[in-house]
C-alpha cells in the first residue's frame, strides 16, 4: 500500500521541529502524506513543513492555489490563521498537483471557510 512508505517518516523539516513555544500553534491535527517523484515521500506535520515543501516546488509549476496554500501556511505559522485551515489549503493544492497520498477531508467545507478571489 502507498501509505506504508510513510510509517517510518518523521516530520519533513530537518531544521524546524514543529514544536513552537506558543503551544504548537502551527502543528496540524494530522500529518499530510505526500509523494512527489522528484522530492520524494514526506509527512507534512506543521505549517513550517508545508512552507518548506511549497518553497521547493518548481517555480514554473506554481499556480494560484500554490500561492494561496503558501499564504495560509505562513499565516498559520505566524498565528494569524488556524493550522488546520492551512492544512486544508495545503491538501487542496497537493490534490490539484497529484501528490496527495490517501487523504480525505471535507471538500464542501473548504469553499465556505476560504474565499479565493479571482
């Protein structure tokens, strides 16, 4: 099964431990499991992990949802938005680019909570 590769993965970030002094404000309720053929499989545990992954994504392949996911993750890291809202935006982007592995989230809930302007 595809998710078996993630059983031994820790958070993707080697520099950031996802343990902030502000009671883990950027930690996701559940890790996001992704697998990219170039960047490899990762477990994204917090907003900083997501920010680092999004920063590594090729510039020519970034789009509007990438920008929104980056903005939400930065806001979660800064404490301006809930971490799980950033998680949902990251999942939406990961699904769009086809790197999400075994994820489920309430897709109907996302548009009601997040307004993406044209």
